[in-house]
C-alpha cells in the first residue's frame, strides 16, 4: 500500500475503527478551538469533543505507555536522568510480547568485543539498506547502529547479563542471548526484563497495570498529558516533559491489519501477546503524526492454524520439515528447504491463496525418532517422542489414503495435485529436483497414508508505525516534530522498509526496542 497515507484518510478508514477499538476515541486540544481525533469526519467537519471526568489527576515528568522492552527501557532511561515516570500497561501483567523474545540484536557490544566479533557499522548499514530495498530511513538506521552496542552495555549496568551470540540465515552474529545454554523462547522476559524492572522501581518508576491509555492531552500543539482508564475510573496524568508511546504495534487489530497490510488477520497465526490493538499508533496519528511503512510485519514460519509456538512437535513436523507442500492449484510453489530467513517464508506464503502440507508416515516416524535439521533454528530440533500421539490428537491434522480425498477436503485442484505428486516422486527416484532444486537428501516419495495440514503464515509482531527522528520524536505529517510526543518499539518505524531483517541483523527489533527506549528516555527530559 502507499505509505504516504495522510492523517485524514487514516482516521476516516479502517485505522479509525482501530482507534475506537483501542479506546483512543479522540485527543483533547486544550487551548484550541475544537477537538481533533476520532470525532473528525472524512469531510473535514469535527464532532463534539469527548467529555472527561477523571476521578484522579496525577502529575509527573514522563508517561510511558506500554511495558515491553521498549517501554521499560524508556522508563529506566528517563528515570536515571532525573525524571518522575509513570508507566501505563493495558494488560494485567508487564512485558507485553517481549516476554516471548529470545534475545536482543546489536553490534559493537562488550560481549561481542570480548568474543572477538567485530562488525563494521558501515558494512552493516550497507547490507541493511540493500535488504530493505532502500526503503528504510538511513539517518534513523545509522543512529540505531551506532547506539545499539552501547545500549547492551547500558542494560548490563542495570542488571541484565548476556552470555552468548546467535544468528539466523546469513546474518552476522548480532543476537545476544540473556541466558546460558543457547536459545530460549522467553529468555528476554525471564532473564532480562525483571532486573530492568527492579532497577526502574528502585529509581521511583511507578508501574500501573490494567490501565489502558485512551487519549493524549494536547495544549497549543504540544503533548502535555494523557488520559487512562483504571479499575476506579478515568484518570488524567499531566506531564511536564511528555509521553512515550510503546504499546507494541497493532498485531491484535484486524481492521488496522487489513488497512495497512491488505491481508486478513485471520489468515495468520499470531505468536504475540494480547493487547496490541494499535492504540499507540492511533494516538500518534490522531495527534498529526506521520507513518513509515505501516504495513511492515515480522513474518515468521509457516505453521498449522492452531500452533502456539514454532517449537511444538506438530509445528516442526508440518511447517519446518521441508516436506511436500502445494498451493490451491495442487502445485508445488517453491523449494521447501530454500531459506532460513523466516521473513522470506512469510512473503512466499502470502503469494499463495492456500497451502497444504503433506507428510508421509515414513517422514513422521523419522522426525519422531531422530528429529530434523531446521534451517531457521540452525540445528537439529527434536527428537519428538510424542509426535505420533500429538498428531493424532491435533485438530489441524487430517489423515487420508488418497489424493482425491485431500483435494476435496482442502478445496484444491485434484488433477493438479496428482500431477504434482507424480512429478515429485519422479524427482525423488532420480535424486534430483528439476523444478526447484531441493536438496536430494530431502526428496522423499509421497505415498499413503498421508498426514496433512493447512499451513498459514505466522508473525510475531508488526514493525511498521509512526515515523520518528533518530532520537525517537514523532515526526509530524508535513514536517517537524510533535512536541512532547515520542514513539519507540513497534509503535515506531524507521530502520526497516517492508520487512524485518532477520537475515541481516538477527534480533534487530528487540535491539530497536531497547535502543529506542534508551534514546527517547534521555531526549524527552532535555
């Protein structure tokens, strides 16, 4: 979609519905002639301002909206620079989707230097720009690359510890892991964020859970506070310095997802937490903020619809085992073991209307007993002793004896499927894939019984959002900045174009969250 979408068209379209869903129905313009926000009509007229009756009014220097890596780092940074900080968290627990993250991306950190890993910032810059087809904001990207290493070192001064490096799909070793023993889903939430939270609390940061922010308070064009809902009613928090938006993007908002990406959210498997309704982005746009590639999504692996993690035995066996896969025409559409860059996998999947994974009984038993090498993991996953039982109990998996049954069940072309299987079996017999060049060792005859699943693209989060300066100030549509308004993490965008760059700088989004939080917290109190 065109990323030059203006504020009016966003508010008048599905994004406006997202704003209402998020609870941010307008922004209050104290000292101005009218309200500007959800009440705005597409023809330029304005509805009556929303009335507020806060049961409590608080005063502080900075409000941070959201408590994932970006939000906690922003709060910690502002607090260590002398600010009185309040963090508003919509959910009933802290950390957002960062609770699932495995590591933080950076270059030039202490650990990397100690391990002899030298990554030239200019070389990383050049690779990233090419990966993003020159669609990233190079000024913002350069600031991030210069500051992400110092950010890791800063995190360590606040109690975080990093033990190892990892990389995916051709990336440099940029992924720093906050736990011993290799990759661990949730390592950031378990090992990195708790000590950072402790450090923030020790500096006086106040965390308020179950307190969704609803509207920005703007006076004479500058953000001066924010409204929020609590269990006791509405509150108003006046801010001496401003507000930092860190709400985690719009991964749960079907209407915003459709508006920005042109794809249906129910056609994806979402591997993030609840509460990412786009309200940070919506509030920023309602305040006059510009957008940068809001359609960008952190695509991930192909997975059965009910998968809750890429690591489950069924998800591995049917989505990552390089087995025979076809689209709605019953035709193969790619080399099933061609890349470990999961962003590319998502893009490939979106070019199909439907994907069906077909695993033979021989393949199933082999994965159960021996596991398999997974490109994205960079090693063997498994074995999975319970795989056969898991498959039998999984509602996504259906067993068939004929190809016609498969075609009828999934609504794909039967003749195309039979022709594809015949051709593929010929490749398996000959030991060469003449269609897509698949590794001969992975060419297995497709024979009954067939275990099948629909596959959907998955994603971890959205990574497009409000356009920001290198110091994370929200850029106003038409130029300049919105005084007192910052955005970080998945609410902010600049280092990417259309995609997350896992194959260039693994972990860069968590690095962007931490680095942006540190920079915003320092800048906002100036």
